[in-house]
C-alpha cells in the first residue's frame, strides 16, 4: 500500500503547522524500530512539531549512540505518562509494526484516540487501523520507507547526517549488514544517506563490535551446549532455559543475533531460537528461500513478522514448544532424501 497523491497533499497540510506527535513502535524494539522512530522524530522536529517516542519495552544498550534515544518514553516504566501522551496527541505515527497487539496495552488507547494515524511498515498483513498507510513488504526496513516518506513529501533537503545515522542503523540491522532483504532501492537509500555524511563503517562498528564478554560466552554456551539439529528437515534449534537466564545473567539484547548462527550451518535452512522466560516462552524463527516462518509463527505460535524472519510466543513449557516446532516442520519443509 502506497501513499496516494491525495494522501501526500493531506499529509503536507496536516504537518504544515506545529502539532503534538507521538511515535510508537513495537515491543522489544530493534535497530529498525528505534532507527525509524528517531529518524522520523528528528525530521518532524525540523517543522516545529513536538514529538514524543514511546517504546513499549526497554531498548538494547547497543543503540545508546543514537542521538535522542534517552528521551524515549518506555511504556513498561511510565505507563500513565505514556497514556497521557497518546491521549493528547494530534498525530500518531505507528512504525515497524502491523498490528496493534504489538504495542501491548497501548493498542486500545491508539484505537480510541481521535488523532490522525500514520502507519509506516514492512511486515506482512497490516491491520487497517490507520488513516494513512505506507506499507511495503518488499522494503528492507521501515527506515527505507521513512526515507521514501521524506522523499514523497518533497523534503529531502531536511535530511541531515543525524537523521541519516538513525535510518542507516535500521538498514544495517534489518538486512544483517546488507546480506538479506535487499532490493535496488535499499542500496540507493544507503548511497543517499552516505552522501549526506553518514559514517557507515562507524555505525557497523558500534552495532557489531561492542559485544560484552558475557554475551560472547553466552553465544559459546548456546552453540556448544544448547544447539540441536534436525538434519532431515534442514532445521536447527537453540533453546535456553530459565536457569540459563540466571546463570548467564541474561538481559534484554544479550541474545541478539544468536539465531542467525544456525543458518551458517551447511544444509540448515530453518532456525529456531527458543527462550524460556518468566511467564512465557518466546520464539524467534529465521529461514532461507521459500520456507515461510511467518506462516509457522502465525499458525502455531501466536505471532508473525516477515517470510524469512518472524517471532511468536506461547504460554507453555519449553519442551512443549520445542516439540511443537519439530512436529510442524514436515508441513512447511521438504524432507531430505538421505544419500545412500
Ligand atoms: P525477532 O525474532 O527478532 O524478535 O523478530 C523477528 C520479526 O518478527 C520482527 O519483524 C518482529 O517484529 C516479528 N515478531 C517478533 N515477535 C513477534 C510476535 O510475538 N508477534 C508478531 N506478530 N510478530 C513478531
Ligand atoms: Mn523492521
């Protein structure tokens, strides 16, 4: 879904005078969620708008380098202030999510609000709750679409290195450093941002070369002790128990990227990273090619996302979720015929 010419005209009128704007993104915000939110915020502030970003839950410390990240409200920590900001907003921008259950208890408040709602996103199956929708599942990232949004508004001269750093962050994280989800447009956006002064190597270094000793040892533990392969269905699983969370003092963001290691194995095309959390078991799935982990998450794990990267969660025992994942594999992955 693209913005129509009429949408653009209306949006220009809407944004022509200073407004109170709330930017929302999804729970467990990643580089794209945070980058698109900050990039859009810095852009909108250039018009004199008063902009507040609300993150449903805490963000990984990796992204501390992004200007303005400290001013984000975290709903889990400041619920009443978050509701207050939503209720007084003139405009609500929903970035990098497709369904209001991704913003937890804020969802009903957004639905009730009289504010104009703008959805900019690249997940499959967007819910129809917004007045203006820029949804493109072919886009590498929401950051790529924020660039398009700025372009469509005819405001490219406002795009500075500060906005660029935020948007480039989402390009890097949602494409695994330009390894997947790319299209020609992705590289055009990257080039445009670099032209405006983005230090791409500096960002890659900040994002990937800041792993703590604890995280590195945890990765070793995942690979050495918690990995199981199901070769006949090209699958790999890493499962962490509640006790692992205690033993390794695992905090938000510490397990970022672990799931991708499974896809480095020859013959592995679908990867599951399953975590036993205090009340829920959380699951991250990744795949190659035609295997749709989005369908698996949607049909079996109350979740969704993208064809090759999705997540979900369930109130169940860790072993039950591992078993459920193995049980559904034959429905989605061709069985390998052993070579005799
Ligand atoms: P991750 O596995 O890194 O948490 O998320 C991968 C992708 O799946 C992201 O695009 C994320 O938005 C989406 N995703 C993760 N968890 C859920 C979930 O519980 N529900 C839905 N609908 N999407 C999810
Ligand atoms: Mn994204």
